[in-house]
C-alpha cells in the first residue's frame, strides 16, 4: 500500500491563494471514490483548503492543514502579480532562496505525515528537490498537449512538465524503441473527437476578411500564449507576446505569407492578458498580411484553421501538437513537451524549404503515436481510481531511478501496452 501527497500549490498565483484548487476536479472521482488500497493526503494553503472543503466536504479527512508558521510565510509571498509576484513565482521554478523555504516546508509536512510519493501541478523545483532529498517518488502533472474538443488529456512525468519533461529532452531516435503504426494513429484520431469537430475541418470559412486577404497566398497560423504562463515566461526566449511577433512577422511578410494570428482562448480570464494581446495586436496590424482572431472568435475552430494553413507557428502551445494530426509543418519557437530534437524545422529552414517533408511526416507519426497511445492519459482515466493510483505509482517509481530518456519512453510503452 502506497501513500500519496497531493501538493496543491500554496504560493499565491496571479494575486490569488486559490488559483490551483480547481485542478483537483481533473481527478476528483478517484479521490472521493477510491477503490484501491492506496492512501492519499492533500496539502495546500488555508484558503485553498477552505475552497476544497466547501466544494467537496468528503475530502475533509484527507487534508493536512498548514501550520501557523506556514500560513504566515505564504501570506508574506503575496506580492502584486505585475509588480514582482510573477518574478517571485519564476524563482520557485528553479534553485533559489524561496525554493529552499518551500523545500523546508515540504520536509516538515513529511515529518508530520510520511508519504511515498508527492504530486504537484506545473513546474516546481522545490517539490522535485524535496522529493529527491527525502528519497520519495516525484510526480509532475499538467494538462496534456491535446485539449477539448480533441482528446481531453493530462500528463504525468517523472522529471517535470512542459519544457522540463523527460520527453522534451528526447531525440527522435529515442522513439525507435517502440512500434509506430500510422493506421492506428488515424483510427485513434477519428474516434477520439466528436463528429462535429471532425466535420469542422472541412467547413467553409464564412468570414469575408479572411477570404479576401488570403486569396491564393500561403497561410501561416500563429497561436499565441498567455503573457504570464510558464510556457511563455519560463519555457521560451521571448519576454512578451509582442516580442514573438516582432521576431517572426517581418520574415513571414517577406516570404509572402498571410498570417492568421489567434489569441489564447483563456485570455479573457487572465488579468493582464487582454492588455498584452492589445500591445501585440497594435504591432501586428502595421502589417498588411495579418488577420487577427481574438479569443471571442470561437466560431472558427482550430481544425478548420489547421486544414487551410501551410504552416503552424507556436511558442509551445497544444495547437502545435494537434496540428500534427493534419501532418502540417509546425515551427516550435520555445520548449514544448512534444518538441523532440531533430523533428521540427526552424522558421528559417521552413521558409527556405530546408527540410525533408516526407521524413518529417514519418517523425511526427512517431511522436503522435507515442503521445496518444502511451504518454497522455484522459481525464476519464484520471477519474478511475483503479487506473489513476497505480499509474501515479509507476511514474513515481521511475523518478527514483537513473533512467535515460530512451528507457523512460520504453517504460511508458511497456506499462501502457500491457493495459491495452
């Protein structure tokens, strides 16, 4: 019997102490209807504990409450997000004095209630380091790189998430240890989304601005990140949303592309995002070849845009992975969980045609196959305790071993292959 600690980030994110409480919903049924012999506890700041209790009172007996000293420290971390809070959060992602403070707190939690594995959401150096020093398993979770209306996926990794994940450190040759079948991928794709989304990729775009500007020109679809998301501030070389466009739009204009720029769909719920988008838009609209889609333009689905685009450009958005279903060239400007080495062309190489298209399709078939069949798991699976807890244990055990990336890829394959 193993014991898990779900560490719900106590650091105040975006001027809120309860920013992360909703992640529990991704696997709430496994917690409230646990049919295994595994035990678990939940640690968070007091505000998050209160919200969790109000929504799911049946979790009460699993809470580990923060001490008064813990709470005082968390309160001291509340700094206005745009006036230093974002910078302090970034420090928590790497070795720093504040990370050491959180390591100390985690060790004190362990003394109060020992556990075999610790699970955290998003990049957090303190949790990973504390697990290493305690000799326990580390499980990093995050939303997967396939979102509704495609496969509603999650990911659990023994190294980290996004650009810190084990798979983001891989080379395409590492995937040779597992079989790939394009036919299986296509079957999974066609059955993994609802019919309305599948049909949408064939839809006529009823938008005169888009149709008039495109004509017979080549199309680049550009998916933007949230200005304060870890994918933008930690896993990319770009200090702002605008700076991404400053880097790529002049090159695309010169190459004769019409650029469809799409804001991140969560822009309306993130403080500061609308301003960051406006700043970027004012720069972009100086170009005659730009079509700007706001987060409100929900009538035009990604599947339709993938179909008409000649290239998809992203910092590290999930849209970059989803475009692989359409065998589109994808330029990944930052570090992404699916960005294996020697797969994706740089923007310059794509524009110049300096990459082998057929070989590229073979490579992305390998990535698609691994992610959909062996690496990503669905929210439905996460809500089945018979799957969820043994799977977390598998990830946690990998984290304690000195495995190479190739060995990790093979381990995912073997574990999930036996489940099928």
